[in-house]
C-alpha cells in the first residue's frame, strides 16, 4: 500500500479504493456472496471520490455540500477500518507447527476465516445501506451541478529542493537596521547595572527576527547566553530546562522545578549573562539574579507587560512598527523578482495595491510574495489575489486581516500540501519540530505519494521545502548543506491551521480546555504537561483514533487503551508504566512508534507487522547498555530503526526494508554474526554505529573484519550516511593517555568502574569501489594510517570527520580535491615535530565552509585565494612545541576572504605560561588583519587530576573558554 494518498480533503478514500481492488484480486479468494458486495462498494465509492476531489478545490462550500463531504469522509474511514480488520483475520499464521498440532491449528484458522467472511458479509450490507443514503443526498442536493463550473487549482512551478540562504532571516535585511541600532543603544549603554529591555508590537511585525539579530550581535560579549521561546501557554519547567541547557549543558528532564531554579541561580550568581525571551511569562524575571552588567531582552504583544518588565527604568521599551512604504516594496519585490527594477511593467500597479493591503506587516508581505512567486506572471491572476485579500489592512494592522492573507496562501496549496500543513497541528505551540521525524510521520499516515519510484522520504522532504518556500513553515536549524534540520510554525499560522484542522475533524487538539467528546476522533494531540484535569482529557480518546501525540504522561495515569486503527504513536515525557502496560498486540496497524520516555520494549513488538519507524533514540535517561528484543528482526516492513546504544540481535539481515539504522552499540558482548548480516541490508541509506570494543580484546580482528566486509557491500548499494563513533554522554568519553593516544573510557556511574577501549584501526578499504552517492562520512574514532587517493572520487561527499595517524601535505592534497565537501573535521593521532608547515592552496577545498583541525603541532599556511567559501575555523594547537611560536606568527588567516568565526583551542599541557602567552599574542596579531567582521574565541586545554577506580589517578584534559572581542570592528 506504499504511496497511497491520504488527505484532509478526501480522507482515506484513495486508500479504501486501493484496498477494495486488492480484495477483488487473486490473492484473496472471497466467497461468492461477498465478492459482488465488494465490487459494489468500489464502484460507488469511486464515483463519490471523483466529486470529493472537485469539492476539495472549492473554498466557499454551502452547508449542504460540507455536510455531504464530511459524511463521505467519515464513512470512508469506517470502511477502511472494517477492511483492515478483515484482512488481518484472513492472513495465515506464520511458523505453523507440524503434525496433529499443526492440523488442529489449521482447522481453527479455517473456522476463524469462515467467521470473518460471515462478519464481512453483514458489514457490507450495512455499508451498502449507508452508501445508498449518501448517494441519494448527492443527487437530491444536485452537488454535481454546483461544482461543474469550478476549475482546478493553478499549476505550481517547480522549486529548488535546497534552502536558499534567505530563509534563515527572511526579513532581516529590510527595515531592520534602525530598530537594531536603537536596541543596541538601549542595551549597550555602558552602565554597570542589570538591565531589562522590551520589544513590543503586533504578531507578524518581526519582533523575533529583531531580537535574534541583536542577540547574535551582543551575545559574544557575555559569559553565557540563552535564547528562549515561550508559548502562549507557557510551561515554566520547560523554560528553566531550556535556560539551563543553553548556558550550562544537557539537563536531566526528570529534575524537579526547585532543583532547576536553584541550579540556574547558583550558576548565574557570579556571571554576566545575556538572555532573550521570545515572550515572557509572569514571575520568570523575579527568579533570575540581577547581576552587574547582565542584560535581558524580551518580546511581547502587550505594552503594559513590556513596561512592567523593564528594569531599572520603565521607558526602556522599543516599539516595533510596520514597515514604511519603501521598505515594504523592497521586501515584496526582492522575494519575487530580485529587485523592484525587475518587476514587469504590467504587474507594477497591482503589486503596489497588494503591498498597501499588507499594511507594512513583514509576515503578510513575506507570505503573499511567496505565494505570488510560484504563480504565473499574469495580471488577471494577480488581480484576483488582490481582490481576495479583503479591505482594511492598509488602515489598521489587525491579526484577523493577517489571517485572511494566510488563508489565501493556504487555499492556493495543492491538496497534498494542505494535508501536510494541517498535520503540524499535531505539535504544541512553539515546538521545534525535527524534520526527519515529521516526514516519517507523513509517510506513516499515507500523505506522501509515490513519484516515479522516488524514495518517499526524499519526496516528503520536497513537500516540506515547498511549504518553506511559501513561508508557511519557518526553518530553525539549517545544516551546512542548506537543508532544514528543524522547523517551527509561526503562532499566527498555527492558529489558522488548527482552526481548519478542527473544523474538518482532521485533528482534535486538547489542552486544559476540555470540550465535549467527539464521536469520531481521528488524530489526537494530547498535551498534558503541567495540566490539572488530565483524566478528563484522556476520556476523549476513542478506539478509532489513527494518530496519537502525547506530550507528558504523569504517574498514576491509566495505560493507553487498545486502538485497532492507530497508525502513529508519538510519546514525549512520561513514565515507564506507559509502555510496559500497553498491549502492543492491540495496535496491529501501527506504522510509526516514537518513545521518548524511560521504557523497555516487550517481545510482542513482532506483532506490529506494518511498523515502518521505531524511534527509541530518546528512550533512556540513564547510562545503560541493553539488547533490542530478539523478535524485532521479524518486523519485515521496518524502514527506520533509531536505537539508543543498544546491541543488534542476530537475524538483522532479514530486515531487508531497513533504510535507516542508528544508535547501534558494538561492544564485546555484541554478536559478530550481526555485523556480517549488516551487509544484506542493501536498501540502507544511513548507518550510525557506536564502536566500543575493549583494547586488546581476543576477537577484536573478527569484529573489524566483519564490519569492513559489510561496509564494502553497503557502500556499493544505497549508503549515503555512515557514522562510526562514540556517544560520550551515554557510554563514556574520549581521553588521552600518557602517550597521547586516544582511547574511549566507559564509566559506570554507580560502581565508578571503567574500561579502556581501542578505537579500532578500520581502514577505508570498504571504499574500494567508490560510492558516488555517499554524502556523510564520520569515522573520527577510527584511526586511519593514510588516505587513499581514490577517496577524491567521492563526488557527493559533503561532510567528513576522520582521525588519521598523521596529517601530512598529501592528506590535504587528496581531501582538497573532494568537489562537494562543505565541512571537514580532521584530527591527527600523533603530533609531528617536523618544522615543515602544511599549505592549503587556492585550487583546493573550493566549497568548504567549516574546517576543524585538531592536535596539530605545526602551523597551516593558507595561500591567497584558498578556501574562498570558508566561514568557520576550529583549530587545536599545542603551545609546548619548538615550532609553535614561529609556526603561528604568520597564520595567513587574512587570506580567507569569507571567514566569520574563529575558535582556537590552545593545548597548554606541558607548556609554560610564557609559551602560551606568546602563542596567543601571535594569533591575536594575525587576526587583526582580517578584512571582514568576525568572532574570535579562545579555549585552553589544561591538566586536571581525576580519581578513577581502585584509587588510581590519571591526568586528563580540562577545557576552559575565553571570548576575545574583535578589536578590528564595531561589534
């Protein structure tokens, strides 16, 4: 059934028709009296589906048409539920026993099938009656005549699936310079006292964009900083978790509020901090230390809140206003044509009228211009859009008027994109959505259509980019390759799509305001974080729910009930009882299961025959290694398995549908056979392993050889992303021993016992047949003795992270020829004492944007024109070296024309204070010659004594950071 479309407009009608066709085929030998009924259902529903498709393209339906459409959609859901249960009853039981026991079991199955046929016959008769009634209403209402004059939606032009840079800050270059400077003057006034400044304005005016710009410009001046988005219904605990994680590091989500507040206050008490709140709940500011020179910036729509929060003066308020006419035109024309001069003459007048109706609201201008950018440059079509906006936006900036523009953009979407956009209602407000997880949920729901054999994940990702192109989704984190990693929906857009999703009974959203129970709940968002009347919310769940998103599942709540139609189950925040008490066998249709709570999977997981995604990457909050259930290898339709440091069971090679496999632990208790079987997964596109074989293990070579053999097979198939590494926050950390050799140290937090693991010397022999589709290669923990020349033929490689025995000029020559390389992390296992400097020439690394060099004792010379697109450098260099002082006095960093950020880590171990100061001074002198604005940060690696097991002591690296303001520019 892969690729069958399910949509908000037609429900599951296309899926039902396909399943009815399958039932009429040779695979299912239906009884004679059942087959005619199935054919009748198919014919009638096909006719209804044609009308549903037409109604989907109409914006203003009368109430009779809406009622008929809703009845047909609900009926289709019920029919599919009936068919699914029937098909399950007809399926033969696998692994049937032999002999008399097998004969008896076979007779029982036959009896069950006869019962199923009788049941389906009765249900078909009931469904025929319902269909006849709906058909009669269709002709009674004369619905076909109503839609005859309606034309289909206009064609959408093809878009580039990559994200242009403008989406990072869509309105930052227009009309923002003045407010930015005004805010900086308010914040950076030279006073030593604590200061709180507010940005106030209507939604859609660009408050967040302005706040983020100021935050990025001033944040480097402080000891620590954080940017926190707060929803309209704030979760105080989440706010403090976000604050603490940004300024200090990862936070245990099980910690109570009092602990979070105490930890935050204790950390901030002697530091200068900069914190930006995108909206601010009551009482939060009172809990923060009012430290000298610290700054807090907040955004709000309410003037009284803005003034009340300001400190020490009530007048430190920046009121953001709509864009003036020139800036509005600049933003509008730039997004469609590149500039105002490029606008065709016949569209200028209507463009100016549209701009006036947007009233200077950046969100409105961006949304409407994104809509027009994919339209034909036809004046009549643009006039229709102008007339559809409505009157009044040029007179008053009103959120309701804003929603009219957004509704226009929504109505213009093709049906499959409307469905995908409405599905974002399944996430809470201000939630940062993982793009890959979102697309997997779309796939499980059946929203993605097969397109010329293209992979469904790639097709779904193109849907996301089209919604971003239309400015209906905002990318948050963008990868080095320009692809969105996380995204968010603007609160005004979310309000719109939630109202439409609820109106169509596509999604039911429940928070603290519980409404009356609906008869048919299909998709259910249950956000019970810090809510009181949780029991009443759970009472709204019905057995025919298809998608269930739970955010928070407090102790003492009942287990999830049995759902025969459930396709998607996403759980974040809860307790162990939630999963262990859930009867997996009662959710046979499940396609997507993501668990972000402490839990152990039951062996009954094998009963989820249709499961496509099993995401366990956030399932554990403690250090622990475990095995996946052995029965998991029976999930033959599983495409994505995201584990969290679990071992593979034998039989993994039977899971031929797997495309993504990550979080898999390889240690001394792992099965060598499971590594051999990896090579049979020829559809695998992404593989992430955690290598943890102890040093001098008796069978180390067996593990290495088995993995290398499998990688050789996978690299010649579909592998695009390979990562072999460690997960320090769960299994240990990488350290240096007394001989400066890397090892992995795994510590048990309870016993304090530890073990040293050899980071296996896996060569790149598996690339003997170079893969032209490999894009990501991260094998930094595996030491390579050399880089083969054939590696330069990896034409699609964009990200590379490797550890080599020694970085040489030849290493840089080979890697510099990689045509698509965007990010390179290169680490030397042994520092060289030679005086020869490494050189990077102008004809190498033409696309590189990020360079990370570690453990180098000699300098690197960047020749003029080298790395023309390089924006960020991380360098770890040794101060205790005869060559350090002279080797770094002329870094030639000034030749890097696009450089924006430098991070130097100085290894101070074994060095005198004088050596460190000389090296740091040389770096500062060099960076003053840079032509562009840049940020410079120093970090130092120093010695610290660390107690380990049996009372022994071991020296290890401790990192200290120091931000150095750039004296060569105004920031």
